[in-house]
């Protein structure tokens, strides 16, 4: 089918999710271009996290289909889609607080590279693992924090560590749910630069509230409201859309986080 070459790496068609009759996601069709940074934005309660949960199979859609690299993944499990390379960044709680930065990343690598215990016992493989971990840690600017227990890291560094452990899974598509949540301005700049770098050889789909981050990072933005797509396109277009302006700046019962 030539799926590997297709322009869109991830596609949702008519995604719908209802919770006890409440339509949290209503007929959302979304295409994520290979190699792009694609942002999903929208007021609180718009359905962003639910879309993420659907794409990564944590929820089963009420209706609709999901395609990854041209393959219908609608009925796969979260672990199966992760092993295909569609990886959601874990929440902070998935980082082990008593393990150091290095140990956390090494553990994530070990998990990814399989369970061949004997392989990992050999000195050479341990070495190789160590080098890989160092590289990942360096990529997220955490070298200075190498031996610090994750639980003692400042907030922004924890998020960076979370990115490193996600990268250890070698994602082709990385899904980030509010990577900047709770961060101060300095951390935001660091993480934004990081995401830009990570996106050089992979695709990123992220939910993010910080509009200036979204504006500077994203190639394409999908705006959700009340479970539906309100607008889509580059920031220059989307930000001029009167309905988007209203959803963000205007009245209504919804507010941004
Ligand atoms: N597991 C659930 N059960 C019932 N309602 C839910 C559930 N998850 C989300 N919702 C509802 O679906 C809507 C969309 O939620 P969510 O996807 O978390 O929005 P967002 O991430 O954009 O803030 C909200 O009204 C929320 O209350
Ligand atoms: Mg959310």
C-alpha cells in the first residue's frame, strides 16, 4: 500500500466518544502530517484529552477509525500502538521518584529494548545502555542532574525527564499532553526548544494551552470546541478566525485552564 510513504502518519476518521450519552468527542477527523508539529488546542472541556486517549487506545471510540502509517489501529491495545511507534508521553507520576535521572532513563531503555535479561547482564550491553541513556539525557539538557533522584527535580526538569523516558521508547509519533502545564517561563522556553529539536526526525502531536508556544512551534493547529473541530490550519490563519477568537477571548461558559 506504500503506507510508509504516505504524507499523513496518523489519521482519525469520524472519531466519536460518548460518556453515558454525553458526546465528549463528536465526529472528529484529523490528519497529522509526517514530520510536523501539530497542536490540538481548545477551551477546557473541549475534548482534547479524550482525543488523545482515543488515539493512544486508552479509550475505545464509540464510532470512528484511527489509522497509523496507513494501518487501521482502532482495535489495537495501548501497548500494541506504542510498540508500533505511537507513544504518549507519560504523566510525571510514571517517573520513579527515588531513582536518579540516569536510572530512570536506563530503566525506560531497558523496557523498550526488551526483556532479554541475560543480554542486559553482559558488560558490553550495560555499557551500551549507559551510553544511550547519557545521550538521551543530554538531548533533554539534564546532564547536570544525572545523579539526582527524580523526586528532587524542579518541575520543569521533571517534564524534561518525562520526555527523555518517552524518547527511550523511540517513538515515531510523540503525543504530548500539555507539556508546558504548570511551568514557569524559563522552563517553557527550554521545553519548547527541546520539542522543536525532537521534532526534527519525528512527528509530534501535542495538546497545549500556552498559545505563544503553540504559535511558535506548530505547523498546524486543530482547534476543538465542545468535542468538535472548530478550525484548523497554521497559527496565522487559525488565530484570525472569529470563532476561535471568541472561544478563547470571548464569553461563554467555557474558560481556558
Ligand atoms: N471518563 C469520563 N467520563 C465522563 N465524562 C468524561 C470523561 N472524560 C472526559 N469527560 C468529559 O468530556 C469532556 C471533555 O473532556 P476532556 O477531553 O478532558 O477535555 P479537555 O482535555 O479538552 O479539557 C468534558 O466535559 C469531560 O467532563
Ligand atoms: Mg485535557
